[in-house]
C-alpha cells in the first residue's frame, strides 16, 4: 500500500509540473489536462493519507480548474 501511495504522489507531481510547464510554454488550453489530472491525483493522495493540508491545497483547486474549463467551453466561438 505504501508503494502505491508513493507512486500516486510521484505521478501527481509529474502531471502537475507538466501542466505548469506547458502553461508557461503557452500550450493553453492543453496545459489544463495534465494539471487537472495532477490535482485529482494529489486530492486522492490526500484522501487516502488523511492529509488535511494536502486536501486543503488540492481539493480547493478543483473548483478553480472547473471554472477555467467552463469559461473555456463557453467563451470559444
């Protein structure tokens, strides 16, 4: 179980950093995909480990990223 959590956290780290990198390299909106997956993985890790600071950080990013997706969907012409 401990190895699975470690794998989840490293996957979440790679996805989140890939999302940040692609955002700064101007691959928006595609940068939202790895970043969103990273956020979900970190939230899952926080739930599994009952880590409240981790949950506070990443679970609160979910509505933010959803707002960005909604804006993207409704502002595209």
